[in-house]
C-alpha cells in the first residue's frame, strides 16, 4: 500500500479475495452460450484468444518468477544484494490482478467494437505499425508520466507502493495501485486501437505485443543480469533502444534516475540516466562466485510440495505447507509430470534458497526426489549417490558445514550420514544430522515439573538421547514395547535404568512420539500432549489432545532473505536440524555429528539461544 493511499488504489474486486476470478464469469458464460446455441464455428479468433492468452500470461510470469529466484539464490549475477521478506511477498501477491483487468477490458472492447470480431490472425504491416507506435508515443508518454509519478504528491499516494520493493522480482513490475494500471493500459492501448482504426490490426499482433510488454517488464525486474554483452557489441545503438535489469535496478535504488520504460533513449535525451548504469552492468555480468558457509540438504516431500519450494509459487511458499488446500489438487497433473522429469533427469541437488545471518551465507539445496522414493529399497543407492555428490560438491567449494534434512539422514538409508564419513574420512566439510539440538528442543518443551512421560518409539538416536536425559533428570520414562525397552535399557547407565519402566497400562498424558498411527493414538488418554521427535508432523487425529510442533525454533530478526516457510512450519521458524548446521558454522565446531554421535545437548541449546534462536513454546 502507498504511504498515503489515494483514490482508486484498491482493485475493484479486492474484497473477493481468492475468489476474484469470478469476475471473468461473463466471458466464460458468453463463450458457453455461443457454443451451445451456434456451435464452435461461431467462435472467432479474437474471442477465442481472450482466456487462453490470460492463462499463457500467467504461465509466462511464473516461469520468470522461478528462474529469477533460482538465479538470485545461486548468486553469481545478482544485481542488488538485498533480501526479500514476507511483507514484499504479501504486497506482491496480487500480481495477477492486472491480467484479470486486461482480460475484462479486452472483452468489453470486443463487445463494443464490431470490427474486432473480424480481425485476421496476422498482418505484418499492422505489427510494424504497432512497434513504431510503441517506440514513439508510448515510450515518450510513459517516460513523462513516470517522472510525474515521482513527484511527492503522486509518489506518496500511488507510486511508492511499487518502490517499496528495492530488491525486485519479475512480478514487482506489475505491482501498482489500480489507478496506475488504468493509465498504463491507456498508454499500451495506443498501438492496439490505432491499428484497429487503421484497419491493419490482427489478433496475433495484439497478443504478441502484450507478450512483449510482459517479457520486458519481467526481465527488467528480475534482479540478475542476463543480457549478454555481445548483443551491444554487434549493434551498439541497441543500448539506447533496450534496457537491462541492472539499468532498471538503479531506478529502484536511486529513485530519481532511469525513468524510461524499455528504451533508455529518453533518459539520455533528458539527462536522467544514472551515470553508474554501465559500471553496474559490467560488474553484474562479471558476477562473483559465492561460497556459502552452510549448505542445508533437503528434498521434496509429496508431489505438490514442488510448488512450495521458494523457486515455486511465491504465494504458496510463503505459507506453511498443506496439501489439503483445494487448489493443490488442481495442480496435481503438473506436479506428477515434474516428479517424472526429476526422477529421469535429476542428476544432482539444486539450489532453492539463499539466506544470510550477519556475515554468514547459507544455501538450501534440494535432492530431486520425493518421500515415497526414499522408501523404495531399490532407490536407496541412487539417492545416496545424490547425497554423496552434494557433500563432495560442498567440500570442493570450501563450504564449512552440510546439514542433512528430512530423510537425507535416515538410518536405514545411510546410517544418519555415517556412510559418508566412513567413505571419506578426510572430508573438510562437516556433516551434521542435527540430533543434538533436536533433542534439546524436545527436552525444553517438556514441563519442568513432569514426573512421567510415555516414549512411543525408542529406536532412534534422538529417542535414546531423550530417554537418557530424562532418566538422568529423575523423570520416569514409560514404554510399552518390550523389544524396544530391552534395547534402550541396555544403553542406559545402571544408576539411571530404574527410571525406565515397561508398562502397558500406566500411560501418562505426556507422549514423546515419532509418527503414531490411528490405533496408537487411540490408546492415549484424553488431554494427552503429543511431542514429536520426527522431522515430519503427526497426523492430528484427536480433537481432545494437543499436538506440538516438530522440533523447531524461531529464527533471529537479523536473519534476512527469509520469505518462504520451511515445509509445514510457520513463518520465520526453522527446523532444529537446519539450525544445528547453522550453529556448527557459527561456532566453528570441527566435529561431525552423524552416525551414533550426538552433540552435547546443553551446549547445542545454549549456542542456539546465544545466537538469537528462540523456543516456540515455554515448558
């Protein structure tokens, strides 16, 4: 929102929220009625392109969003080294509003101008006129309108909304108040209406003109330089006719320079070109290789989770992941296709995010595999190969720590990472499974006055560490599986073993669980508090019980470029396994934490608190 919102700031359908697409119902109803009454032959080219062109524009924008986020996470050609936060994602959530608006106006124009219904598919002379009118009147008028928007009166009421995004994303290009978009549409309508009245308009020329505007807008706001130098070397005058992402980024950082739409010519003519434009272009093209201090290695969970990656759909990634949302199922076919392609062609982990804490750089890499594939015995070798390749890549780059998230550290897969430590004893990068901090988070969430807890699963290293700590604290740990009880008791010192009890009837209301199924949860008494030790959330099947979060902590305010949620966790909350890797890098700890090794619990916890990580709940 602008600092002092003026009239016509909000979109007319703002109150409809996620149901705003209902405003396109008249277009759909009109098309259905024509087909049902007169058949498909009555649908002309102009009308048939209205809805498909809107869909293609959305896909086009989404491709730019994903490419831009991927490239800025990798970091080599990043222009503005500044993070994006949740407030920017929320502000830019309505990037499709202008597409809906354009669709409605095109539909009204179709109804109001009978000549539009007879447009040919293509006319070259009309396309040339469109290009000339854009380069002349449109670019010229836009330049002066843009300068007017930077006058304090209009800037505070309208244009400041757009400039709130300093580190831009492709969709920043269309984040303006409604009133601004009305003026922009009038400007871009000049070539379209002119060719219609001249009689040389064509349906495809109009569609391609709008696609050109989208392409240039997205490119100019993508925050990484991609226009190669050889283009300007082959045709030097092009520097006056086509801007670059670095050229426009200066407008968002300096505000009073580089006002042009797509053609810097007008900034040269009116002496508003930023003098550092060429220098920034050169430095952005050269780029710098960035070596992160930490790599967190994760993977996709279920099919639709691909959309929740930071490089996926921004509005989905900025909220805790939930596959129960109705729209997730509408995306299922594309999710299935992406899974198949990742399975066939995914030969290495890929960068999905870049985070910064003070001077420490962090990246998250994703293995192109899904939960169900980790459960396939015949897939284990190939998955371990992918994890091994990521570890070796991090080692060669000089990264200090690689933390294994989700199933990348599964005991049955690679022994909590021990496989790689044994295979490469001279690794420089430290392998961290995060079990020490995860144990600490669980222990701190148990009320200090607790006398009994029920340990649902005692086979994992975290469960063993928790049982050992609780028994040492004088808390009775109850189990109901004899095999697990015998295994755990043999690992607990004799002076603490008396606090470990096997019982099937004396079940307390405090449960430490892995992932209990429906039958196991039904055994819990009313009012039970389930405390998970797994990286995956529990299925919440009981309304009379309390379910706590998977081990996680709130991140420090100083941690920036955080604009997506880590899986199902709330905003600015990070899993203990991820944080453990960060602490290893911050503290300079030289040991691995994998296999049966567990970091000292109190040492991990005190380091986390000292660096600004906060517990989700107080015990």
